[in-house]
């Protein structure tokens, strides 16, 4: 607890974001989890300075906006704190008041002014078929701008890219069987166009708000976090759900739920994909620590490449 105690109050005063908030993001909410080495007492103080120089542009393609909605549910730190005091968010269609030509002008102005320095967040897959015409995101100088144009252009200029959600990371639902739009994730798209900007994947359908806020803060403060072979921060996606599940003992004792409404029992026979899934949901929990998928239903493997096809049908055991 030394780090938490040694963080002076003046840093909180500068940013208005509490130490506790950030500790929570980096450690999960369950009792007994040690404070991660990732947390640095200078983090909060450094954020304001660093972020003035690193604006964040959040663009949206083929998704359901669930990723944006999920981050808007960020409770500690609150999304108001994150947007107003922690990151310099210059563009996010779901919440910004600016629209049309004005919004697009601002988008390109920031990208040009901070060439190589800003962070680009991509939400939703990129439909590459039909010359990108399945997803027109705006107009600029009387020309239609597709998601393909935007990711190519801004992706090349960005200092780093965060792909939020399974759609932006791996194609997700838009790239599932029957994918007529050529939907693809950012890393795959960058390969096709030989774009070298580093990409961090934050999958999940949608991702947990802590995974997004935590990875963004880490990226801006310390650089690219350690990633697994699927481009995900090990910090949040390094653990197998089944191996850490609170119901593992019930699995070992062959105490298996027979229906979803059974309060107890391992969900294996109902189709739980925990054994094939890597994320810290079991300890971080969702809805401000209230519950998680296995409490209410089961894990469907939403953070894994190949989701949803490789886990379908969801009701069959893995
Ligand atoms: Fe995809 Fe985001 Fe799933 Fe939705 O927009 S990750 S469909 S929850 O939310 O991109
Ligand atoms: Fe594993 Fe799922 Fe059973 Fe938990 S509920 S022990 S994750 S199979
Ligand atoms: Fe996704 Fe499984 Fe975590 Fe639920 S428990 S959010 S399905 S990875």
C-alpha cells in the first residue's frame, strides 16, 4: 500500500482524479488483489502534462456503439473525470456536439497539427469491400469519407492506435460468417496497407471500461504495454478465466449447473467458454463490480480472436 499512501494530495488536486480510482483500474476490484507494479505514484501528476501534447481521436466504424456506451459506464474514475481531466479527447461522434463539416475539419486539423503524436482509438470493424462504401463516416470538402479512408489516413499519422472492442481488434460480429462487407480488424487492415503504427487491441464485446481507460492511460504515460500474441495487454488479458473462476471447485467436484437459473454450479455443460478465454472479468467484475457473466449466465469468449464464430453455438460445451 506504500504507493497509494505516498501519492501526495496535491496531485489529486491538480487532476481532480483520485488515487483510488486509478488503483482500482489497475488492480481489479476483488478484495485481496495486490497493487500492481504498473501503478506509478507519479502517474496522475504526469498525465495532465503528457496528454496536452497527445490528443485522442476516437472514430467509429462497423460496430454497435457498445464500446462507447461501456466506457461511458466508467464509474471510478468517472467518465467525466477521464474526458475533462485526464485525456484530451478531441473527437468521439457518440458524445460530441460538433457535427458535419465542422466536426470533420476539426478531426483533420488535430491529426495534421499533432502528426505522429496523437492517439487514434478505433471502434468497430472496417468494411473493406465495395471500396469501403459500406461505411461512409462523413463528408470533407464535398467528398464522402469512408471508414477505410479514415483508418488509412489517420492510422498512418497517429503515434499509436487502440482498437477498442472485438470488432476493431479482430473483426468481431461484422466479420462473422456471412460477412459480405469485407469487415476486418485494425491490425489486419494495417497489414494490407503496410501501415506501421503500433496497435494495442482491447477486445471484448464490449470491452470493460477499465480495460479501455487503463490501457489508454498506460499507453500515454509509459508507452505500449506488454502484449500477448493477439495484441492484447497482458495486464488485463493475461489470465485464463476457467483457471481462476470462483466456480472451479464446483467444476472439479462435478457440480454442474443444468439450467441458467441454477444459482450454483459450473456452467460448463451450458456452454461456458471460460476454458478458452483470457481476461480478468472473474476478479474485476462488471457494472462497477456488481457481477459478471458467469454469475448471470456464462462466458461466451467475447475477447478472443475468432469470436463469435469459433465459439458458436454458445449453448454447446467448448
Ligand atoms: Fe463491436 Fe463496439 Fe461488440 Fe458492439 O461498437 S465489440 S459489436 S459490443 O460495441 O464494436
Ligand atoms: Fe470454468 Fe465456466 Fe465452470 Fe467457471 S463456470 S469453472 S469458467 S467452465
Ligand atoms: Fe466476455 Fe467472458 Fe468476460 Fe463475459 S466473462 S465479458 S463473455 S470474456
